[in-house]
C-alpha cells in the first residue's frame, strides 16, 4: 500500500512543481484592456495631430473615466453635450510648463469629440 502511494505521490509532486515553475509573476501593475488601449490611442493621435503632446509622453500613464459631457469642453459638435463619453487624462509633470489637455472620446466609435485645455 505504501509503495502504491509513493508511486502516485511522486508524479503528482513533479507535475505540481512543473506547473508552479511555469507561472510568471506579473511585472506590470496595470495592464490595459484592448478597449482602454484603443481609447488612449485615439486621444494620443488627436493630441499629436494638434501638436499638444510632448515627445516624452506615450499615454501609458493616462487614466480613463466615464463622464457626462458638459459645456466646459471644446466640442467638435455641440450635440455631444449631455452625452456620455470617455475622459482621457494624462498625468501632470513638474518638468512641463503646460499640462496636456484632457480629451473626450465617444464610447462607440472611439472618435475624439472634444477636449479641455489645461489651466
């Protein structure tokens, strides 16, 4: 009986050790979903086209939140006021003299619909 347990236990232990050894710990504290990546990419492209994005900014630290658009934003079309949109915000940097504008992205199309210049 003991010999049978040893024969079952040894391969089981080996298998567990192999599986545990193959698991890689995450090195990135926040991995963005494909949707978040697309939203941020739209904002980065818009800011680059407007020449408002510093060359050292890649959007990796940008944050996204869902908001209701109000009259504070410069909109491409006023019909977006009162609708829900993604607000993309870039982190402040003490090295910059001007902060990066916040960008509004339409949720269904991921098109930029407006922005808010920093103060």
